C-alpha cells in the first residue's frame, strides 16, 4: 500500500535533511546523517511520510563486510522541497 506524503513540515530539521538528500545524487548513509546531527527517528519519519526511501546496502572494506542503509530522496520529497 502506497503512503500518501504529507505537505506540511513538522519542523525545519525535516526540510534540512531533505535538502541534504537532494544534493546527494547517490543518496546518503545513516552515518552521514548522524554526522550532520540528525537523529534516526527523523530519518524514519521521512521514510514513513514518503519523502525518502531507505535501501539496504552491503559494502566490503578489506576483509570486512558492512551492512548499512542508504537513503535517497523520492519524487514526493523533491516536490515537497519545491512547493
């Protein structure tokens, strides 16, 4: 079932997070968001609102295999920024 995106910002942090995503053509990892001071709960709200998508990703670094999530902005997120 598709989620209908909201049109009203809850706070400026959501908008700032979407602006960060909009400037990243390949999306951002959760770690990048945390480095910018965003909390995981905010990222979950963006995904539930339909403004972003979280995709699992596996990255190999030397002998290590890391599992992470990469967030990308959706068309609804871009429209919300523009509107």
